[in-house]
C-alpha cells in the first residue's frame, strides 16, 4: 500500500462515525490502489480516480454528517460502475457500453486514458449512480454540495492539464493555437458535464420521455468526444 493511501486511511477514521462506513471507504481506496499498481489498462484512470477520491474525503470531512453520508453513498455507488468495467475487462467479459472505448486499445497514451475514462465515468455513470442510490428529494437537498465539489475537481483537472502540457506536443500546439483558451474551456467543460448529469438525474424522476431524448443526445456527444481524443491526442 502506498504512503498516500496509508495517510488517507489514518485520516478517514475520525471523519466517519460508523465502522461500516469506514470499512466501505477503505475497501474503495484499497481497490483503486490495487488497480493503479496493476498492469491493466484500468491503472491509468484508477490513478486519477484515487487522487480525486482522496481530495473528496478531505473536502467533505469538514462538512456536516448528513452531507458526508450523502457524498459517501454517491462515491461508493459511483465507483462501482468503474470497478464493474475494470473487472469485466480483466475477466474478458462484456464491458459496459460507456466504457467500451476506454478498453478498445491497450496502446493509448496516459492522457487519452484519462480523458476517455473521465468521459465514460462522468457522462456515463453519474446519472446512474444518483438515480439508483437517491430519491429526487435527496438530490434536491444536497445539490449545492454536489456542485461545490467542482472546485476540488478543477484542481485535479489543472494538474492533469499541466502534466499533459509538459509532455504532449499536441497539447502545447493546441494551447498556442487557442491563445490559452483551451485551459479555460477544459474547466468549463467539466462544470457543464457535471451540471448536465444532475439535470439528467432529475429528469429521470420527473419526465422519462424528455430524459430519453437527452440521454440519446448525450451518447452522441460522448462518442464524438471519444473520437476527438483518439484521433487528435
């Protein structure tokens, strides 16, 4: 187990009251740590996911217990979709549709895996996690906290961007071509993606017909984004 995980586990203990919650959170981190240390293609996104999860624990440890409980339930349910895809890939079983592009090629760059994984997990999995785990009333009650975490996600996004800028020539060219707007656009895109997931989740409860239309449009946008990443990065 790496030092970051060990420190995180020491930090978690006072943050959550119930032992069952502690065990579930520790199990989540252990699995992410195991995946990022593996030789599987899952390791790339697992490393990014691990860092984000640690930031989430830190961020929400300062919140009231109902908020902590809500975000932990979301995180555990949400992570399950990534683990399902990773396990399917390792066992050579059918991979969930939103994750198929991520696992189609084992020779992609780290940046491509990061972006494909983010597209699959944010655009493909959040609404499923929220509609499976919560009621509409719960989503409305904790919506503001869900959005407040955007600040921490932006920090991780900029870390990934800066790493890519220093290692990927095409990213530097894009930065020059857009006069630096690409960095701001990436932040805008992240916020827009997460906002769309909340709206989609609410529609799932209130208007199934409109939900189906929006989901169909989203799938096309996801496919277009994946194509852009594969062909240009």
